[in-house]
C-alpha cells in the first residue's frame, strides 16, 4: 500500500516533473496547464477554497499519482469533482484505485453527498475503476473535448451518490466492517 499524503509546498518540484513526464496525450485531458509552476504552486498553497489535493510518492520522493476533490460552488456545493492521474509506470498496480478510494472517503468525510468524475469514453480502465467504486453513468457528452491532434472525443460523466451507496453498505453491515479503512 502506498502512502497518500496531502499536497504541500515540498511536493511542487516533484509534481511538476510528474506532469512534465506524462505523455502529451494524457495532459490533453487535464483542464489546467499542469506544466506551469505557478499553477502547481498555487495548488500547494491551498489557493482554491473547498479543494483538497493529494499525491502518492515512490522512490526518491518522485510523485507517482495525483488526486484532487474540488467542491463545486454555489447551488452545487454538495457535489465534489474528482481529478485523478497516475504515472504510466504505476498503472495497473492498484494505485489508481487507492487514490480514487482515498478521494471518495475524503469527500464523504467532508460532507459531500455526490461525487462526480469526467472520463474520456475510450479510457476503459478508468471507467472500470470508477464503476467498481460505485460510480454510475450520468451523461455522455458526444464530441465534447478535442485531443492534441484535433480529434473530437466523447466525455462521460460518472457520479457516486453517497447516500444511496453508503446506505446500502450500512444496511448489510459493511460500514462497520470497513471502519478503520474509511479514515
């Protein structure tokens, strides 16, 4: 099991290297310019209210994964959006699942009642990961994003309705069984 720690100033350089080392195609689907030091330093400084960010690190303190939960503003402030990226070298190891699960638990503890994630429709592994964690499809946005080559891609919005999922788990005693794992 990997340590997942809250993003701090000490992680900025390693996180910048992590994003710079991602294949260009992976960076296509990240909204922010994650190669801009000011963006990453702003994240570490806690500049966005209602947003929490974590990293996983490997040998030499290299960042191997990043996850964030962004609380939506205004009338959607009960909703959090998950953003997740795993280094290509760490994919298939369970790290993505661990980060996604960490983000979901943190979102629940923060009182969010709905958690959403946007996934490019062709990203089968990501779709599988989130559906196994209780996320279900809410929307398919056809030709919604453009990749670096200019091709249009479909975007899927998956949602985890906390009350429904956790009530079902509670009914069969799973929340008690998970206990310490939910902290």
